């Protein structure tokens, strides 16, 4: 075999260095897999798939999942009233667990979490182990009025608030059914001269009215942080209990979302913008979406404006060329809007034309564009 000397080798290298090397393609292991590897790579880079994988560990915190782990514990004394069946039917329809067991205090409803599954790794332990410290105490109207009478006689309401005991560690809420009807039914009795059987009940009947009740509501809210719910029927009470249950089921997910660095940023395809390349590809789509952000703008109306003025700069130049303010405000009013089959032809109209013109031309940041809002 003939050997190539150093001179020829150097000449060969010099000859190749003066030429431009043609583009070549490198074959990697992933390319050798064929269409299957390319499809897998595309699927791995899919934003929707990435969002789904990221949201899967947080699935136990979703309200519909947390609702299944929430238990509503009802005291048996509440079931003595015939209207309690409405409450049980509402809780059963809601989908949460309902337990009938003695509570402290009696005639109360408490919420607690059911810890059946271990805490997922991606869920903060404090959110998973947090118990719902909420208690709803159901009172009879007469019992509530007696407490209001005691509350009006003490000088420091914060030290002697009725219905609060050291054994209660949860946040207390009061509920009274039919208080308005009860006060109206006792009104003739307070004006008479009958002698009541019990002095304590008599004091509540004679001295406690709506002014004293309203004052007691304010004192309970400010001094003891106790909410009082006044309802007219078991139906309203059932709706309130279901609303509280749904709110407690939504609390873990909201707390986790608010604990993030940018909790106000909404993730989702509908909230993402239209990407635009450096060569201008995608700018027309972004301009079309900006027009649709105005109120009462259909896709057909946005198409009509983008077709006449493909970019905001072209529209600004057309507005600058107008000689009068009236001509400028009505520049887009007569643009035809493509209508469907069997429909009358439409125009953009003067209202949208005025709003877009003011949006592009005004220098007042406080200007109200939509007069109907």
C-alpha cells in the first residue's frame, strides 16, 4: 500500500480548509428509534401533559377529593326535631360522611377530617393533618333570649359570654331557627298583665326584644368572635351547613395555592398568551386576541377588524390620518362583519369603533372606555 507523505497530507488539509464543509446530520440513539422515539419525545414535551403530571400529586387536596374525607358529626338531640330529616338528606346529597354521635355541647354540629390515606409526598403535612375546628350550636329561640338577657346584665361581656365553656376548643357559631316568629308570637303577652311561671323566662320575654337582640349580635361578634345565624326554617339551616362543608373542603387547596410564590398567576391554556416569533409569525393572532378582550366582541367582529387593519400600527396610522374627531371615532363603524347563512349582514358598529379608537389614542389612564359598565 502506498504511503502518503507529509507534504501531500498537508496539502490535502490545506485544500479542504479552503472549502466550506457541507452540512451534516448527527444520528443519536433517540433518532435510531424511528417514529416511536420522536412521538415519545413530542409527548414528553407536551405542555398539557406536563401540567397534568404536575397537578396529579395535588389531587388529594382538590375540593371534590377533600369533601370525601370530611365528616359532619351531628348530635342525636338535633334529630328530635321533625325538620332534622331535611338536614340529613342535604348532607347525603352533598356526598360527605355524616355521623350521628353525642357531641359536647349537646345539640351541636362539628366538622372533622377522616384520615384514611397517608399524606402524599407533595402535599405539605400541615395541610393534610389540619383538623377543621368549627362548631355550630343549635339553640331554641327561648334559650337564646335567656342568654341575651344575661349578656345585657353584665358589665364585661368578654368575661361571661353564654354558651362558651373551656371544653370547647373549636370556633363557635350559633344558629337559631324561627327567632323572628317567636318574638312576634310573644309580643301580645309582653303587653298583658299575666304572671309568668318562671322569673328567668319572664325576664327574657318582657325585656328582650329586637333592639336587645341586635345589640347582643354585635357584642358576640366583637367580644367573643361568635357568629349568630338566624334562619326561618330547617331548609335554610341545611343550606348553610352544606355551604360551610363545601368551604371547609376547599380550604386546603386554597391554602396551598396561596402559599405559592405567585399565587395570583393562573395556569391554563386559556390564560396563556399567543407566542410570537421574531419574524412576526403569530403577531396577527395576538392582535386578534387583544381585540377580543373588549366587552361584547365576537370572533367575527375581531376578524373584520384584523382583516382591515392587520396590526395596531396600521390602525394607529389610519386614525392619525383622520381630519376630524368624529371621523376618527367612527373609522371602524362601517366595517362589514361576516355573518352565517340565513343571517342579516352586520357591521362593527359605532360603539366598538369608539372604544378601540379611545384605547389607542387616549393619554388618560382613568378613562372609562365602556360607558355601559
